């Protein structure tokens, strides 16, 4: 019995090692049932691990980014709210100082005493303006509402009795919100306050110059001037240039660092008018959705994220001015905003870092899966090759060692299957030999019975006996071929050679003895295997055709020729064998007067039914037969270009 178990000998080890190492991975196969390539194991595992790692990275990046964005939004929103509150307190404190300055100056003897001249009073106002350059002008208004003395000398003698700062300032200290300068715009030089150095209490850079197109806007601060007896003798009023608030906001914006860098400060009046902000929003009311829309970031609702009128998403926070001590405040709102992209840049960077790191991990996982799959796939390919060899009835090669238990199980199963197949093949061979022996004995018995039965029946019986014995011998030769092939199939060319060889030996004994090829009978067609029943039928048909050709046809004269050709026609799910026997150069063809067993055998054809055609043409006898060969029952080898023509060996 053939040894099929895994080899344990040292000589087998190199083969197994070489098989395991193997060449480079073969390309993927195409599954004919599905019509698309079937990927290799290492490709599937590498793509699977890589995709799984990348999807996990995406999920992790999404979760971490979402949580980081939420926390960062709250943190930056709190920082912006802190900046807004700081700016609001600075505004309140600055206005309180101006509020207090005017009240202190209004209570000074230099302004209350009517005996002090205008020069001394102007000198006091000039010192105040020099101390805080944001004052555009400071003036003393008499009880009748006429400007008596100013720090710059402008507007003296002007009647301002209708102004609110005069009417309200006679009763109590008063502050008025930002308004355009109706009188001072024409008399003050452009950029008057902008050219002075910064305030004493807030040292730093000089005021930012006011653009040429920006109008002069003022805040009014006034306080009553009372005589020693408490009688109101005038009003001290000061006009503050709005640029001081703008400069304060710009200074605060420039000091921001880290995630707060790039934040923008807006100041809104009590009615929502934008006093300081982008040119597109300046001077108009800020849309309510800018502060009330979007998503709230803190429980107090002071910070939120949402779209603004320009379509950009901002993180914004606000704080209201509340006054300071006895200064009531103007009800301003400070809004600090920053684009969401810049505010959340750290979260985006974190997301990018996670994606980069996760992609690297996914790539490493894919590479590891690729290498691991190679270690697993190579033994599996060797096992598949061994299974293919086993299916083709070839010796089972040494089986490789596998890294996984399943591979070892497959190898053990293949070894067991090989042992069982070898055992069954041996039993099958013994049965075939026994069957062939019995068939030959049966044929010999039939031949002997025919010879004894037809011995004393005269000359006609002797001819029938010879024909019967010849047919039995042809059938026996076909059985020999099928026995060698274990009755699975037979090569058509071998069957044809075996069938015509006895007749070539009879008519060309010299060629038959030397084994040379006969030029008078040629075989032409592709290599093809026939099922057992087809081989037997072809043997009997060729025997009858050769018998008739030798007795009555082309092979009965020296110049006759016979051509046996076959072709294979393929179609959907089936194959058709077409066989033709053509005689040329023989005696005149005459259809037989009667039909016997041989004629009926030819008419039945290879398929066992009327699938053949006999033609008695003038050039010679022609026999054509066709038989369907299902794909499952026939195996054909594609012929080379053109048909292989080979003459029959005698």
C-alpha cells in the first residue's frame, strides 16, 4: 500500500520546510460560481485588522473629540466670560474715576468762587485734561446755561441751556451715554484726543488714532457747582472722547494669550446699538440671535456657541456694566467673541493626533495581520496542494506543520483520507482485476460455445463464426483498455488505435511488424477521453467499419485511403463528439442489398440510438456519428492550434 501519512523521516524534513517557506504568495483565484476574484487570507486579515483598527480610531477620535470639544468650549467660554467681566469692570471703574473727577473739581473753590477770574478756572481745567487726555473738552457753564470757560477756549459764550447735561447736571451728578459731537466736531481739530499720551492711571501706548471717516463721539459727565451757601451757580461739564473705551478694549485684546488670543471685544449700548465692534455691525443694533441663539455653554447663559450674522460660528460671552459705588453705570454690555475654529483648535489638533496615532496603530495591526496570515496561509496552501494531489490520485506530499490547531486537524484528516483512499484503491484494483478475469473467461466461454455450435454447419456458418469471434476479440481489446484505466474513462485515440491495429496487420504485415505508420488509414482529432460505454460502442463501430473497408471498401484495393476524424463541439453545459469515417480510392460504392447486424450496429451509432448517418457516395463510403458528452462525464484537453493529425501505427 502507498505510504500517505505525514513523513517523519529526516529526508522529508527539507521538503516540508521548503513547502512551508514557499515562494511568494500566488495571486487570488476567481470563483466561477460568483464571478469575481476570491481574495487571499492574508489580504482579508490585513484589510480586516486594518479596517477594524481604523474604524476603532475613528470612533475613539469622534468620542474624544466630542468630549474634548465640549470641555474646551466650556473652558474657553468661561475665559471669554472672564474677559467680558474684566472689560465691563474696567469701563465702570474708568467712568467712576471721571465721575469722581468732575464732582471733586466742581466742589473746588477755584470754580465756586465768583471772584476768581476765568484764567485761573481755565488753568484748573487744563490740568484736568492734561492728566486724562480722553477729555475732549471741559467747560464751566453759568447758571443761565451759557458756556463761561472751557479748557480749550472753544465754545465759550455758547448757549447750552437746552442740553440734558446742563439741565440734569444742575440737580445732581449726571452721566450721559455716547452720542455724536454736534458742536465740537467742527471746532476741534481731527484726532485732537488721539495725539495725546495715554492716561496717567493706565500707562501704556498712546491712543490709537481715530480713522478719518470715524465721527467724534462723546460721553457727557456733569456735576452742579454750588456756592458756599449751597446755591447752584453753574454746572461743570466734561465731554469724554469715546476713543478711551476703544483703546481700553484694544489693549485688553492685545494682552490675550493662548486659547484666548484672537478674541474680539464688542461694546453695546443700553438699547443694543453696537458702540464698538466690526465695521459691518457698528452703529446698528446687534441681531438678537447673535446673543440669544446657539447653544449655551454654562448654566448662567453668559457664554454660548452659535452662528452670527456673517455666517461664521463664534464662541461668545457677555457681561453687563453695573456701575461702581455711587456711579450708576450706563447699562452697557460687553461681548467677547472668538471664531469657533480658532477657539477649538486644540480639540481639532487632538483629533488629528488621535487619527494619526490610530492610523499608525491600524497600519501596524494590518502589517502584523499580514505577517501572521502569511504564517497561517502558507501551510494552508500546502495542505490545499496536497489535497489537490490526493484528488488527482497522486502520492500525498509531506504535509507541513501549522501554527494553529485547525491546520493540524486538516493535515491529520488528509493523512487519514489518503490512507483510506489507498486502501479503497487497492480493493478497487483487486475487484477490477477479478472482474476483468471473469469477463475474459466469459468471452472465452462464449467464443468456445460459438465455435462448437457452428463447427458442422457448412461454409456460411464458418464465415459467421469468424465474424462473431472477431467481434468478441474487438470487445476484449476494449475491455483491456478500460481495465488499465480502472473503467473510469478511455482515451479516444488509444481506442481507435487498438481497434484498427488488427486490420492493418492483416493487409500490411510488413508495416505492422516494423511498427511503422500506415499512410492508408489516418487518425485526426483532439485528445479526448470517453466514458466506458462510449469506448465500447466506438470499438464495435470501428471494427465493423474496418471489416467492411477491408472486404468491400477502400482498404480492399492498393490505392484506397481511409480518414478517421473527430471533433469536439462545446456548448452551454454540454459537449458533442462528432466522428467521421471517409473512404477514398476504393472500388465503386454500391449500397448493400440487405442489412445485417453490422449495418444495424452502425446505424445505432455511439449514442445507442439512430444518431449516425451512412452515405454511399461516388467517391467512397462516408460514415458520420454524433454523441453528446456532458461536461460531468467527459474530460477533454484543448487541442493545439489546428488539429493534431497522427497516422495509425500498424
